[in-house]
C-alpha cells in the first residue's frame, strides 16, 4: 500500500508564483510528516514560530 504522507515537493509541483507568501511554514509541516491538521493542530503554529 502506498504511503499517504505528503511531501514538501508537492508545493513545488503546484506551480505557485515565486512571490507566494508563507511557503516555509507548510513546507516545514510537510517535511515533519504531518498529514492532517486535525491530528497535529499545533504543527502550523510551531512552524510559523520557527520560521519567523
């Protein structure tokens, strides 16, 4: 069975504009292996604090 975990490279495949704000936070959340904001409700806040 394939892994359902998302990978930070997903953000690269979205073809977002280079000046898209706040990409560091979701990139860090995905790299940490969080795949569901309900199971890891503080993950984005933790990432935002560490990226600021």
